[in-house]
């Protein structure tokens, strides 16, 4: 009865393979939606500009910026300097409640290339922990302070699952004390596809400049959207059916 033994061995092999497949398949398996990471908005979608606000939250300027963004129904991205938390953690909730994206700008706002790799890990991981502790989703993106990077900064971001996001247009709001400089710096360069750097802890001139910048860009026909959030409408993957797995194993 050599044939029976052979058939029995093959059955056990298939059964064993199915067991291994069940262990390695993502959960929930078999025909249900995979809840893994969805594709993120890293570049502004066609026809849009991403407004980004660094260094906050700041209890004076952040609420004013939120009010302006709400007035025009614009969603933006806030790169948080987490040394300001937990004191200003309630502002994180206000930013989230308005539908904006909350991401990491590190903890101490230090120039990271001056640090050791383990110090960089500490800086970035601390910022992730404090953002989550403030009730926000784990950040997907990291903007290094001053835009300063080196190999260690890139590898730490990669290790912690963060995309590094810089900017393409600097509003110069940390330089100009008057709104005109901010308005001219931004409007001279900003177009669809740009990521605009602004700050919600710096010049009160931004309070006057921001509505003028937004209205001018709206007149040019561009829209605005948040970064580092799941791409809207992106279909989620579906796990293979049990019969599909069985046919693959049998074949
Ligand atoms: Zn900064």
C-alpha cells in the first residue's frame, strides 16, 4: 500500500502548508479588508498647495491660525515641536478636531546633524510618544528642525517608519516683522504642487499675511490639502480567499 502512504504524506504536507500560511497571512485574513498602512499624501495632489506650520503649538498664534484656516475651510499640516507638550496638548486636540494633520518636528528643535545617532533616535522617538500621548495618531512624517539632515537622520526616520518632509517655498515668516514681506515671499513662488513653510509660534504678522496669501492663491485657482494623511479614496487591499490559497498550495 505504498500509494496510500504517499497520498497520506501529501495530505499532511498540504495541511501543514495551510497551517503555515494561516500563521503568516495578515489578519484579518481571507476576503476581509487588510488594515495595513494606506498610501500617504506626501506630495500635494494636482492643483493643490500644502500649507505647513512648524514649531507650535503656541497658545497665542495657533488658535488664530486655526480660525483663519477654518474661515476658508482649508486643511493644513502642523509639524509639532513636542517640548511644548504636554503644556499645550489641548491645542493638539483643537488642531485634530478641525481636520488638520499633526506630524513630528522633533522634540527640542535641535539641529540633528550635530547629534549622535542614538541622540537622534531619542529626539524623534520622544516626539512620537508625546504626540500620541496628546491623543493624536502616530505621526507618519517628520520634518527635521531647520531642514537639517544627514545620513543618520534619514536612517532613523526610516527605522521609525517616518517619511521626511521638507518644503519647496519658504514664507520667510521668521524673517519679516511686517506682513508685506511674508505675502511677497510666498506669492512670488507658490504654485500648485508646492509645500509652503510657515510657523505658528513666530511672527504675529502672519495673522495679517495669511488671509491675504490664501485669498490670492484661491484666486489663482489652487486648492489646499493636508499632508501625511491617507490618500482619499484609495482602495484598500483584500486578502486572498481560502479557496485561492488552497489552489496555490495544491498547484
Ligand atoms: Zn522649526
